[in-house]
C-alpha cells in the first residue's frame, strides 16, 4: 500500500508573521471561493501590509473574484493557463498603480518629454514600454476565452474529480509515498510522490518512456522539501485535458517502474 504524508500550512500563523509594510506573496491550493487566500489577505492587511497575490496557481484553477480577494495586486502567468509563454497579467488597484513608478522605459509610455523631465502616460500605458508582445497577448486572450467558455467552476470540479481518482488509484501502488492532503478539495490538481528510495529524476525518466510527463525536483518549494526531509519528488499535474485514463496509465507505468528498479523481486 502507498503511504500518505499530509502537510498543510497553518494559514493564520503565516498570516500574522508578516511584517507591517512587507509585500506578501503566497501560493497554495484553495477553496472554491478563494476562502484561504481571502483569509491570508485579511491577515496581512490587518498588520498594514501591501498585499501581492501570486495567482500563478490560483487563477488557472479556481474561479477568482479579484475584488473579493481584497489584495492590492494579483499577478499570474499565461503559460500556466493554456496561453503562450512570455506573457502574464498584473492586476492592481488603481490608486496603487498610480503610486508606482515604471521600471522600464520605451515607446508609448510617456505623455510628454522635456529636456530635464518627463511625464508618464496614464496607467496602464506607463507600465507598457516598447512594442508589446502582441502575438502573446492575442494568444492569452484566446486562452482566457476558452477557459471562460468551459467555466472556471467546471475546471475546478474536473480537477477535484481527477485528483480524487488519482489519490485513490495511487494508494494501491506499493512503496509509493504520496504527499499532501488526502481530500482532493483541500489541494490543487497536482500530486507529488516518491517511489521507495528511487530518485524522482529516475522515476520521471522511466515514466517518460511510457509517454507520461511528470515534473521531478524540488518544485520551487525548497523550504517545504527540507521540512519534509525529502530531496526531490515526482509530481503529476492534472488539468482540463486529463482523463481517468491518463491516471490509469500513470499507475500502470509506476508498476512497470517498480519492476525495472527490482522492487518486485
Ligand atoms: C506560484 C508560482 N509563481 C510563479 C511561478 C513562475 O511563473 P513564470 O514561469 O511565469 O515566471 C510559478 C511556476 O513556475 C508558480 O507556480
């Protein structure tokens, strides 16, 4: 039987550890109503922080009501939501955007230039110096339209369904350690695991030979990996295009990997 290691952050402890004035960026799975993010934003706000929500793993997977979040900024990436690389979105409260100085200079971002001073164009042009990534913006717009047509509630429901099925099936793989909450409603659509003491990169290489792409490594979560005392995990990520069949193929390939690594000997 697989082993399950559950880890959930203590949200309020994190929230109240924030220094007043600090930028507060976070990422994790959430409730369908963004309840966890809203709770964290409120905790950060209560100590006077300017709050930036890193929504790279939020916006592609959950219905997101930017007003209800209460944050000052929300950012997310195009390539994590079926869009092209090289583009993302920064949403900010109008008054915050007015306060910010642009960090890039270039065409289309000034309203006037004198010899000794310049005035910036209004928001958002002052932040959009130079020729914009036109093709990427059109591609990201198409991705947003596509996801909205499916409906973000349906996207989230599909992820919960498929992640729940994956957790159920992976539980039958001997010597597999599965990380994270066992309730699919309390996690995103990604499942990290370790097969016995085989390095995650080796597991990923074998899975790749069966046509299954997983990510292996520390997943940009080194402090958590150290806390859990694991060097690396393999991670299957599910999205709108995955089916129960894909999960079955993952489980079959893990069983094959067990044989290849002599675990069934
Ligand atoms: C929460 C979060 N923020 C930021 C990033 C990085 O985004 P990008 O690839 O657009 O730099 C990632 C993924 O790599 C992520 O998961």
